[in-house]
């Protein structure tokens, strides 16, 4: 959808004091470079779009998954499942978040390499069940990892883990030894080539560390 209106556009300022939070870098890596200041008399219009786009497809898949969970599970359980699978923690009860935090396992609610590992395991088991020729059985695994990458909104930690898993899966097919350090370096190079500002993303930093 398109949000339209009129106002004064301003670029984000960088930090002016040592240790101050860098809003400019934080938003730049998300491809947001400024903000528009509106007054209360501004006429804001929301125009619904009917065009097919990647964002619309991703959003529709996420909504479908949420609808399925809400249909078959109670509200709190559905919210927890959405958080575990999609990384959307907005509907999780604050008390549940506090319980995870108090137990020291709040990171489980953040979609990361752990979740990609589960997805990879499930895909490898499924590919071994169906009679797919060796080598070709890697294609559904790669497509499945890419689909999970899409529905989680291309989070840096998921990109890193998914690409590493894809490289590992491909290395077996081309008879190359999977070197962990080479895979990590290649994935980091690819991600930063596409979006250099990810270097300042905390999720990217912690993921590679």
C-alpha cells in the first residue's frame, strides 16, 4: 500500500556525542534515509495497491500462517507459535516474554540459526523419504530454505544460517569438502555486497561472532 501526504523531509542526523545511539546508521541499513514531519492538518491518504510484489506475497504467506495457528490453537499458544516460526513477537503476552527472559531462554523467540537448523533437518528427512534421485534431492531442500528465508522477512541471522546451510548442501553434490571458515567468509561477503549497512546490525554482528 502507498501512504501519501505532504510535509517537510529531513535526513537523519548522525551521532553528535560519543556513545550516542546512531539513528542514521540504524535506519540506513534498512534503506530508510530520512523522515517527514507532518502537522495535524496534513491530508494523509492510504492507497490500496493491487500490483503483485514480493512484499505482498511475503505478507500474504505470513497472514495465512497466522490464520492457521489462530484457527486451531488458543490465542496465547498461537501467538507463541508465530513468534517461534516467524519471529513476530508483537502478539505474545508480556508475562510469557518475561517468563522466557527470566529463564534465560528469550533468544528462542528470536528467529535465528537454531530455527534454520530445525527446518534443514525436517527438509533433509522429507527429501530422503521421497524417491528423488541423489543430487536432485537437494533442490527441494534449497527451495525450502529459501521459502523459510522469505516468510521470516530476510532477517540477517536467518540469511546467514540459510546461506551456510545451502553451501553445505551444495558442497556434497559437487564433491567439495565443506570448510566452515570458507563458508562463513563467503556468506559474509555475499550479505555485505548486497547490503553493506548490515555490518552495523547487532543481529548480523552476534550471528557471525
